[in-house]
C-alpha cells in the first residue's frame, strides 16, 4: 500500500513540502538536500531493527547486517577524518555533545564554551541548556570592536577559571577557528578540548577547511548539514577516550541506534 492510499492527508503535506524545497531559495547554511540514495537508505528495512549495544555485543538477535553497516560507517569516518576512534550511534549533534559531558564531566564541573551571542551553540554551556543548567559553565565571546575571537582573552579566562572541558566550534561565526591555538589554551590548564565541527564537517572532509582532528582531543559532528547525509551524529576521539565515549552513548544516554540513518 502506498502512502497516498494509506494516508492521503500526510501524502499531500509531503508533496507540498517537496514543492516548497524545490521552488524556494533557502539561505540557511545548516540545511542541505540529501541525495536519492540517502532517501532510499533512510526508508529501508533497517528502520525495523533494534540493535542496542555495539558490533559483536548486541542485546538482540539478527545483527549480522547491522554490525556490517555500523563497522563500515566507522571505518569510513575514521579514514575520511583521520580519527583514532569513531562512534556513529548518536542520534544527532546535540546528543553527541551531551555524551561528551556524560563521559568526561560530572554535574557541577566547570566547562567553557562560546556564548550564543558570540556565535556558539546551546550545548556549549548556554544557561537554557542542560550543559548550562547541570554544569558550571563559563562563556567566552568575540571582541565587540572587531567581531573576532580574542585568543589571548580566551586563554586568560581559561587560566582564571580552569575548566574541565573546553569547547570550540560555532553556529554563527563565519571565520575559521584556530584549532591548534584552542588546543594549546585548553591543554595548558589541563582541560579536555572538544571541537564541534557540525557546521563545517563537509568542508573538512573535502579538504577545503582546516581540520580540528589532529589538534583537539574529541570532535563531534552531525552527519547532515555540509556532509549532506541523513540526520545523525558522530563522535571522533583519541583512543584514550574511546571506552568512556562509547559507554556514555550506550548505555549512558541512548538505547538502540537509528540503523536506517547510520
């Protein structure tokens, strides 16, 4: 039975949305158009399968193909970005970021990230987010005169506050970040440095934007936006953080992954 036969009202809404996406200009940088092969995969039988756990260590039977797909995604991401370890199970970018907190910090620990007003993301310590409500969040911004990040000021703030986690990555700052400088600032005060590259990961993969992977300890990303994949998330990290990250994603935060988007 087709969707048109099963639910003509929803079918009409989808037709209207398809038309809107193709006849109107969108200037939202974080949106993209997935290819027809991505649509085919996300609408496949993979959506039927529960697969809590990791390859070779699942809690349900019938995981042969699921394990193959997840391991293929991991190996491809490791090769594409040069990462030591990758977790491809996060449902999107925000859950990926939350997994980092669960893995490496306790409620009340001090964390540091870019403010929303400066161009940062909610999950980097904004007061209305879990990252700001459950953790002692310190925020840095841009120089009000230049609109640029002042790395000297960020370094001084880090030395004064000594955060356990230091986030770099933006949603509304159209300039290239100095990931090596951020890593030096964080490591000087003993912080774990995390880069959120959700908005630039496609450019990084294409080699037209500097990569944070060699410099920072952990990198999070969505799989949509400039990567042009389905909505999902992933965490890239050094091997020393692999076990903590994996346990934070499952069983710490999530149940079964969304196999049809992996």
